[in-house]
C-alpha cells in the first residue's frame, strides 16, 4: 500500500496526482520548484513505489561524466558540469522522499592522478556548487557532512567545506555526505589509527569490536547504506565505503551520470524494493538445513 509519510511536506511546484489502482487514493509527491513537474513516466514509477520501504541510506558512485562529454565531442569538464544537475536532482528527490542519508562519491583519493586542470576544475565546481546550492540545501533542511581526508584538500576548499557543515549543522532533514578525497581503505586505516592514538594514553590491550571501529569511521552515527547505485555500467565498488556496504544492495545502471534523472533514481529505488534482504540469514519461514545460529552467507 502506498502510504504517505507527512502530507504537510508536500510542495506546490512538484505536485502530481497519481491514482492508486487498488486503493483509489491520491499520491501527491513533494519536490522543490527547481525539480519541475512530474513527467508521466515518473508518475508511473511513483505509483509503484512503497514510501514506507525506502532505503535509509543511499550511496552513489557518480560515474560516466567523461564518457558523456566524449560522446558529445565536448571536453571532460563539460560532463562534470552537467553532472552537477544530476547531483542536484538526486539530492532534492532523496530529501523530499525523507531518505535519512545520501552519500555522493565526488572525489576519490585515486582521483589526484587525473590531469591538474581537471582536478582544479572539480575543486572549483564543488566550491561553486556549495555557494549556489546553499539556499536550496537550507530550504530542504539538509545537513551536510564531508567524508574523506579533508585536511589534505586545498585551503579554500577546506574553508568552504567547514562553512557548509557549520551552516547546516542545525538542520533536521536528510544528511548529505559528500565523499571528498575519500578512500575506503584510507578510512579504515584512519579509524584504526584514531583508536590506537586514544589507546596509547591508556595502555589498553582490549580487542577492537566492529561497533567500536564503526564509531571511528567518517560515517559515525549514520546507518550503513542499504542501496549503492553506480552509474555508467562498471561492476566495481572502487574503494567506496568498503566497510559500510557489507550488506548493501548494489544497483548498476548503464546510464551515464549526467543522464541520471529523477526517473532513473525512482527505478533504482523500485529495484531495491524488489530485492529480498537476508543479511546472511535465511528466508523467513524456511527451515534451517543444519543448525546455523548465525548462518554465514552472501
Ligand atoms: C566520474 O566521472 C565522476 C567524478 C569524478 C565525480 C565528479 C562528480 C561531479 C562533478 C558531480 C557533481 C557532484 C557534486 C557533489 C558537486 P568520470 O570522469 O570518471 O567519467 P568517465 O569514467 O566516463 O571518464
């Protein structure tokens, strides 16, 4: 059944009416004015979406900006610029759907290997994005976090990142994490070193638990992503949230990131809802073969 979370959240500009086949109820889906009206395709997808079973945390590997530009005989940076529109649509849609957290992989520790001009452009683009999108981020009550070795970024970027976190710290809506100078292995190493540093003072030889390690990751306090989306068809996790995606459903689409629009996002959410999540256990009602107190599985 399609159940709406909070009717009063619905905005005017992105108001659509979808008749529910069984319940003959009206679904009005919110979104800010910048998103534009719902297309018939989106309306069909929204009708199928169960708003009570959305992922708590969506993580996205935004890939394919370069190929998108190449196909159009444009410089790679044109693909990155166009990709900011997809980021905006994804952020606003997830916020309006009341998804708890969204993490976007904007720049990896490996991305420093790219040409300097492209790196400089990406850093400028991020700064521009933070400046221009701040009113919309505030309007949607989004709280910003940045995951990665932020202290290694150019000083201007560090300043903007700090300011964005400070300005949005009191917001109560979705947490938007931008993974910046991020590496999954680096994150685990940073967490281990933070634990060691704390222990050195106390001489503690206690074993480190999963819970303790998780508290030292950049994502501390956030639920693990339950949906990982990767655009442009590559079947890789690319050093992204290695610890946190242990049980995430992975959705890979051929769509290149600049073409990833609201309909494609809704398709990913629908696919997530079709998956059966067992966390290494067995299907409900299914008799265990042996005696798996905690069945191992994948
Ligand atoms: C991968 O495309 C994309 C990135 C390196 C991330 C950059 C993302 C954006 C600029 C989107 C905007 C996001 C924010 C948060 C401002 P690629 O260059 O690897 O594409 P390719 O594999 O086709 O070469």
